[in-house]
C-alpha cells in the first residue's frame, strides 16, 4: 500500500525556519530517489530538492544554500530543513519518488506560509 505523509508545515515569518518530514511506506521509499516538490497558488508544481538512497543531493537554484534535504533509511523518512525562508517559498510541499509520473499518487502535502 502506498503511503506518503508529509508534515511540519506552518506559518513563519520571513527569515525563519521549518523542518518538513515525509513518512513513506517501505515499498515507496526503498532504493528510490526521493524528491520534495512544491506548488504555489496559480503556479505549476516544481521539484525543489532530491536525494538518492546513498545521500547524493540536488537542489533547485531558488533554494540552494537555504534548504537541506536528508533521509533516514531506517525510518523510511525524508526531511527538508528550510532556513532563511522567503515569502516566495509559500506553497504546499509534497514528497514522492522522483521516478513517478505527474499523474501518479500524490500525498496530501503540507502547507508552508511565509509572511513578510
């Protein structure tokens, strides 16, 4: 059974920090490259960070130096530490394997709102 549960979002002032977590079922998590995506109102959903099972990471330019993705393979959980948040980071954040197509399963996401 597919399970992706994102958590940790909230309302924060610009310059603040949040740590998102995503608990996945073992079949989803194991050996997959996991990505964090976000979708702001009226905009397309974009990937902002990804991490391989061995810990190699990739970041979108817009978050590089501010966000850090990590994973705990023993807990089937992926994290996104977000520092120096900006109003333009406001979005619903999702996690999922990067190899899944856009029409495949999406979790409920977690809302991040950054006030100026």
